[in-house]
C-alpha cells in the first residue's frame, strides 16, 4: 500500500472527512514520526511496532563494479521493530 492508497482508504471509511483533511492528517503523522527520529527519539505505536534510530560505524566497503576499496562514513539509519500484535497477525495467531 502506498501513501495515496492509505489516504483513499481512510477517506472512504470516514465520509465525514474530506480527502484534503485526511491527507493533512496522514502527512502530519508521518512528519511527526520523522521529526522525532531526527531528534533521536523513539516512536512507539502500541500493537504495531516501534521506530528508532541506529548508528552505523564507518567502515571500508567495496565498489561492486571495480572491487576497489571505498571509505563508507558513519551514519544513522531508521530501524523498525514489530510489535507483538503485528507479529502474531502475520503468523496467523490472532
């Protein structure tokens, strides 16, 4: 499912909200998650999962085309850990 499909599904299930309002709500939720992660905070959505930031150390990588050694800088990457309810539903337990 892509963002526009999510917005359409929410709008269809909530006829009292306009498409524009639903789009603003969805965008606001995503922006708040992004801002929290950018500050290094953890975002937990009970039953769904938790978003956090992990640090990756600098390392020496390889260019797959030439095999040449390349320095890869340290960086921060988003990480998602599923919640128990989501894991159980994916595995047919709920």
